C-alpha cells in the first residue's frame, strides 16, 4: 500500500504541505470572520441600545433627531436682577444649575431654553419681577413652535437622576402619575368641588403642591388653546393690578385664585406628587419637617431637588454643592452594575 493520504499526496511532499497550510489558513480566516461578526453584532446592539433606551451609554451624548417634544425652561439671572448683583457663590450656583440642565437635555435630546431674567427690568417699576414667569413661557413657546411640553425649572433646582427621561418618569403614564381631585392632598383647603368642571379634558398644566400650596419651581405646561387662554388671563395687567398687593406669592397666588373660581381652568389642571418632580431639602417647609410627601429621600432616588427659599436665611451654594456631589455619587454606584 502506498504511503499517501486520501488526496493522493505524500505527507512529506511540497504539494501536501501547501495544501495543509491553505486549509489551516482558511480555518483561521473563518474563525477571524466569526469573531469579528460577534464584535460587529455587539457594537450594533450597543449603538441601538444607546439611542433607543432612556439611559444610553455613559459618557456618550444622545444626538437629537428632529425637533424635541420637550423644552426645559431654566430661569437664570445673569445680571443680578434689579435688586442686587451676584457674588462668587451666586455665580457658582448658576453655573452648576445650567450645566446640570444642559447635560440632561443633551442626554435625552430635549431642548434647553436658558432665559435671562435680568433683561426683564421693565417689570421693576411695577414690582412685577416675580411675575415674568408667565411672559417667559409665552415667548419660549413662540421660540420652539414644534414642541409640545415645556418644563419650567427655577435656578435653585438640581436634576438628581440624569439617566431617567421625562417620558419614562412622567409622561408615558401621566394619568397614573397625576391626580385631579384635591381630596388627595389639599394644603390650602381650596374648595374640592366646583360646578361644571369636566375632568375628561386633556391635561394641560401639571403642578406639584407643597406645604404652602401650588409650587411653580418645577412644573409642566402643554401647548394648547387652553394654555393660550390661561397665559393671557394670568398675565393680564387688569387682573394683576387688582390683587398684587394682597398676593404674597405673586403668580402662584394668582393661579390658585383662578383655579378656585374658574371651572374651565380646573378642567385642564392636574397635580403631581411633589417628590416626583420637586423634592425639598431640609430647611424648606420647616413647619412640616419630616413629611414623607415633601422632602428628598436618597433611598428612593428622587428625581429633582428644589432648594426653594434657600436665598432667605439658608446657604444656596452649600445646598447646591451637596446635592451635586450626592447625585454624582449615586450615579457612580449605579453604573458599577453595568456590563461595560
């Protein structure tokens, strides 16, 4: 019997060695292609996850596709307003707040409208500087004609959970996340029922309540015909002049008054639990210290902290710095569990 392999080649012949080299090369090539295919599929999955998921991949921006449905309105006061100029700590608070909102908007593809209140000095002569919120919302709606929802945030707020989108947190289940019946929570003891209120109408204004009533430091307003009417009446100078000396909280008191007396306004308003979008730090609402409906809870990972009233006897800089560091620490702990 001849000492040849099945292909008719001698194991020691040059042709046999070339054949085996070729076969080994094709095997390695197939293995390399298979490995690269796995890598390509993994990369494709990660890219798809980044753009589709709420969180995306850490350190990578989420690019915008078309016009955003949401606009964040951040009220700043870069020139110090008409009362006083800002010092170093005030500037630091403003920079931190702006960076926080910008990073969040970029991550989820939202628009950010940074509105400088210092240019509104035309309100100062009539003591209306705290009422310009209504005017700013109207102008922002004109600036972003395709957006549907506008999220107002005061300067002294901090988004603690930047990975959570507004869709996931509030709007995908807005009916379940809000309530229209004041019997649920009614700190001002407003009339619970009002004739001709139709709660089957669309939700156009989403407002949290704190220990003092409606809170407009963090709230949502939807573009609609109802909203146009509300903003017109809310800003009407005749309406303002009648009560501006009695209303300590200005536009907040005005809204509470309209809600208490106008059925059509009540039909478009829905309330949201405060800690869902507007948790308070210790020191705010001091008369209700420890109330689980009001104050930030680290264990529950509340979405937003509003350092309301920190400029009146508290340290806004220290509070902002504390929550900035706490948020960074919480995000670091969360991402340790991610597979990448």
